[in-house]
């Protein structure tokens, strides 16, 4: 039995996946760079880098062609997104952003490819573990 479902993917779902893959990787990168350059935490930076490289799609062009930045109805930032009072706040907001995006990807890929869905689920749980390590430190 195949893990890929014979379903025509709508352009809107492709756009949803593209946006959330970007969010996931961006959020992870922010935390990775803080771990690397601010905290000199090689182990954590490496774990985050591995997640970022694992979070990829083989057929990215199929999703990228549906990107619509001009038509994004919420591309403007809200005030809570514009203010951070510490590196801890930056880490928290970005790790949460990555976790939430991984969840959207996990759910979206249930329509398309269960293997990809499980990949993003595993990424989400790894991010929960990293979040715990960050808070305990």
C-alpha cells in the first residue's frame, strides 16, 4: 500500500504548505543562530540545523509556484510581533512559530502523503523537546 494518496492538490493547499514550510525553517533558523552565536551551544545548534535540513520537500517547485505574497491578507505584522524585550522572548516566539507550522504541515500532508505527515510530526515533537531544554537552561 502506498503512503501517497492519489489526490489532486489544490493551489490553496499548496500555498498553505509553502507558507508553513517557510515559517518552520525561519523559526528554527532564528533559534539555531542564537544557540550558535550567542550561547555557543554546539549540540543544540546542530540539532536545530538537522531539523532545518530535514524540513524539506522533494517537489518544492509544485508548492512554490502557488506562492502569492501580494495576495496575502495578513502579511502586515501586528504590534505583538514587532516587540521583543529579550533574547528569551525571541527564542520562545520562534520555537512556538516552528512548532505551530510543523503541526499545520503534519495535518496538511495527511491529505497528500502520510510519510511526509509523519516527518513533520516527528519534527514537531523534537521541537517540543528542544523547547524544554531551552527553558530548563
